[in-house]
C-alpha cells in the first residue's frame, strides 16, 4: 500500500520554564485507506504527533527536526496558504470533547456552512447547506434537526456532528484524537461503528489516537505504540496483540482487564510514565522494564525490524532478530 | 432501599426504588453509564445524602434514623476514594499532613504517635520509602502516587466501609492495575467492605464478587460476577457487554448496538426506563415498571421478559 503520510525523524518540544520533549525522533507512515491506531498513555506524545500532522504546532511548541510529507508535499515548508488548503480539505481532525469544539450559539447547519465557506469561499450558502444535509443523513441524524443548537443534541449526536464536519470537505485523512473518550460505552460503540462505516464509504485513511487497547483491537489495521514521546513498536494489529515484541507493549497488554477472559491475573507495571521535562537517559522505558540491562540505561534503542511490517525499539531484539535472519 | 429527589428547581429522581445488599468484607460493584445514579446511590449509602424514601441499614442500624452525633460517629467507619486524586488533595498540604488530618480529628492516636502511624500507612500503600514522601506536596507526585495517597488517607482511621467512585478512571493505563491491586490488598488486609462505583465493566469484573447494573436511577440486574458476565439476562446488561471494546483483534464482529442514548432523568420514559432502546420491547414494557425479581438464586433482573414465568 502507498504511504499517504510519511513522517521522518520528527521531534517536537514545548518550551516554557522548562523544555518538554513531547515527540522524539518519530518515523511513521500512514497508508492510503488504512486505519492506523496510535496508542499511548497521557504524555506519550500521541496527540502532539496528530497536531504536527495538521500543522497545528504553535508556540510554545516547536518542531525541532524531521520531515512530514503528505501526498508528496513537504508540510513543514509549505506556505501558510498552501497549508490552509490541506488542513480541513485534505486532512481533518476530530477531538475528544465535541462540546468545546461546537459554538453553543450557532445552529448545527451554520456550523457546516461556515466551515465549508471558510475553506471554499466560492461555495454558495445553498450548496453548503445541501452538503450539510447529506452529512446529517450519513450521520443518522434527521434532516429536520439542521437548525437545532448544539445543546439540543446529546453527547453522541454532537460527536456525530464533529465527524460530519471533518468529512464535509471530503478529506483523504482523518485524525481522530480520543474521539470516544468522553462518551459512555454504548454510544462509544455507535460512534466507532459510524467511523468504520464512513471510512469505508469514502475510502479514507484514519489515524485513531487512543489510550484504549480494546478500541485499537476493534478498529486498526496497524498499531503504533508510543511511550514517552517515542515509538516503541509498530506492527499489524494481530501481531501487536498476539506476538508483542517490545516489553512495554507486552506489559501493557498484561495489565488491562478483559471482560471475556475468566480470572485473568493482572500484571502490574511498576512506577509511572516518565516526566517529559526530565526524561531518563537511554530507553525511556528502562526504569520500569523487567529486562533492562546496562545498555538500556545509556543508549536510546533504534527501531529494529522484527518481522513483516513490524518494528520495535528494544536492544533485547537485536540478537533475536539477528539469529532469526540467519535461518 | 432509597428513593431520592434532589431539589434543584425541577426535581430529578436520580435514584428510584433501589435495593441491594453488600456483605461484610465483600467488594460490591455498582456499574452504570453516566446519569445512571450510581454515584448518588454511593453517597446515600455513606450517609451523605438523605433519601426521600427508603432505608440504608448498616450493621443492622438504619443510618438515617440516627441522630446527628451518632451519624457522624458512624461516618468514621466509612471513607471515600474519588476519581480525581488532585481535586481530593489540598495542594498546600504535605502528603504527611494530609494523611495525619483524619487521624487528628477522627481517631484516638495521640499526637506523639501520629507521624509513625502515617509513615506506616505510607509504606502500606506502596509509597516507599515513606520518609521521602512525608513532606512532599501533591504536585510532586504522579497521578498513580496521588491516588495512593488518597487511599492511604481513606484507610488511616481504619474504616470498615470504603466507597471507591471511579478510582482508576483518571489513572494512566499502565498504572491502573497497580491501583486495582492496592485496593484489593487493602480489602483483604483490613477486611474492608468496598462499594466500587464504575462505568468500566472490565474493572468491575476483575474486582467485584457481586454487581448491580444501574440505568437511569434503577437497578436493571444484580447478581454474582458470573451471573452478570456469563449469563446476563437484562437486555441492557447484554447491550453493555456487547459494546465494550475487546482487546482481541480476532473478535471483531458486527455488534448489535442499541440505538439512542440514556434519556434525561428529568423526564424518564414510562414503564421500563430502558424500553425505548430495547430490541425486545413489547406492549407491557411501556406501561408497567418491571420489578426486580429473583430469577435464579441470587440473580435478580427487572425485565418483563422474565416476569410472570
């Protein structure tokens, strides 16, 4: 599959009183038509990575190195106008909390009209309104509610509207950042199904940012696991769950309760994620890793190919993979 | 049994005709979505909110017939752990003082022994070495450590009953298991009775022996863990279990997800409160409120599909 987005060695930091290394040396691609799950805990850099793709890193945030290529275009060195033509029209984003993204005094239909006209000023109001009507139909919202205000909508319907807005200009990539975290479990399932259906209908690429391994298992084709600003492991979804290579991925999977498994013993990971302003030297996971050895404390591991389409950044895998390739 | 009308202009029946028993030394789960009344129910059981009708019996004593002083004495046996540790802790108070506070006001521990007692509790909840945590402030700690402090403070006066309201909802995924295990360890060591309030079925399954599923202020189904998870009877429980994302990519399936969302408690549906979303709805459901009836030993369900059979 062709890459739609290619991220090469991207680093982002936030400069306040101290410097927080939010994303460090991340390389990742998003392919045409795939759902890429980007998993991590709070502070892992997953949201910052999504913002970087949208060209939304603003002071005190700075991209300090790396390239982001979208459909052959170098996003870091595009003019503001050119970037505006990509944002919204080619890449759109859905956030966690729809209530803070919708204007409470603006009707639902007007959200669509303003959004569309902001990006495509030549679109008539009538045309924009008809796009809104089509969108509502896609979202399972009756057309009669086009002139309702956001507060008249339930949480799930508001998130549907956000999805509709993101799709209004027919982008090729949607970045969904924790799109269901604020929702209850049944509504979450409804929204995930909607995302899945619309992604297929419009042949989109989807980057789904989440902390929830269950959501990734249900939605993603490939998974990238982030920890403390770095990619720990990337692999096809079944491989991540059935044959995780990075000690962090393994530990994370052992630590989540699963309602379908009887009497699963939860393993605990000692400690907590490191501070981004004062990260440990070497591999960021080493203070919590049961297999850490001297080198892990001194050197940052590079990604190692661990199989088809699979990479993990861990020194333990060097020997293993070398042996494997000798066969 | 508790029935509550919170009086904020319009009255909302947050909790309606709720009945359950929590056995001593057990971990009991109240599971539900937001707006289901689970937190309100938790507060009522702790004597923090007087119900408009119904009784809360603790150790054979009807909590809300107690006079004020006695009620306060009773409350010493109960402690809370809330979702957000940062808002539960005073940012200007050291960890040591935060834990010493309940000891000062609610226990007989003499001032001279307080510090030692606090250090012991800190070790007990895994904040070790305790000395190094004693004089730190909440903002020096990680989210998981803060929740340990909140648990430490809750157990400091040796309570019998702990209400844990979404204790891991705001804790990082990699730290959640630690907090779950800590709560279970405290429960065993101190013979605590825990009421776990959660929206997370997987957490409830891991921690609880008995569970009640709530929806719009009512209990839909109650039973032992295996009743609820292996043999869910109520269509709402079935829907909840269906909806939970399973961390196994080979189990993707087309789910039957109920339409719509939990309605407003201001204007709840007539009859069974779940009927507008229920795939098995029939005539009686929109008219008559189903009673919570025992279907199998210890397994209760409030659904007309099972009543009268």
